[in-house]
C-alpha cells in the first residue's frame, strides 16, 4: 500500500491571509498558483479602478504604482516561504530587507491582471532571496530581486 502525497499547488485568499499579516488596502496578492514549495510560484493580482491608489496616481491616467508591484512580488515570496513547510508553522511576520535590480518596463492599468513569477535564489536561516518578474498578458512589466527576513522563525 502506498501513501498519498499531498502537494500544495495553489493558495486562495484565505490561505494568503493566514500566511501574511497584510490586509486591505495593502494586501496586494489575490491568489498564488503553480506553487512548487518555496522554489517557485505565481502570485495573481487583479488590478481594479476602485483601489485607493488610483485617486492620486494618476486621476487622469490611472497607473498602478511600481512600488506596489514590488510589494506584490515580496508578498508572493512571503506566501511561498510560509506555506512551503520549510520553516514550521505560522504565524510569522515577513519583513523586506533588500530590493535590487529593479526595472519597470510598461505601465499597468485598471483591468490588467498582474502575474508575479517568483523564483527562489537562495535561503540562509530566516533570510530568503527571490527573483521576480511581473507580467501582464505574458509581457514583462517589471522585474526585481528581493530579500526578506521572517520574524518568529
């Protein structure tokens, strides 16, 4: 008799909210798919016009702020770290430590769906490094390398 192996491949908003302390309006990931442990995953963010940042960025031409894309990358990576099982059980607080090699390629506007493709570069104790690519309809819109520390590990 063989034992069934359970593998987490996706995280809905409920699982994300159990993994991260962020809440509206600063929770910037709606779902994480294609999860391969802490090695890789894709965060999904549906950009809608009723989000508070569009009141001032920019009223006549709403553009999703690049800094929020980077935060969405970090939140996706945080979900991967916490749900991977490599660090035990939550709750943890994930804190940004570095942001490197950031490039913004194209503007993101309401109606777009951002995919945060996050790949683990390395890990040392409670420090994690990820490379991220933000894509809309398969087109690269931003990229960065981010690192974070998980408090409570």
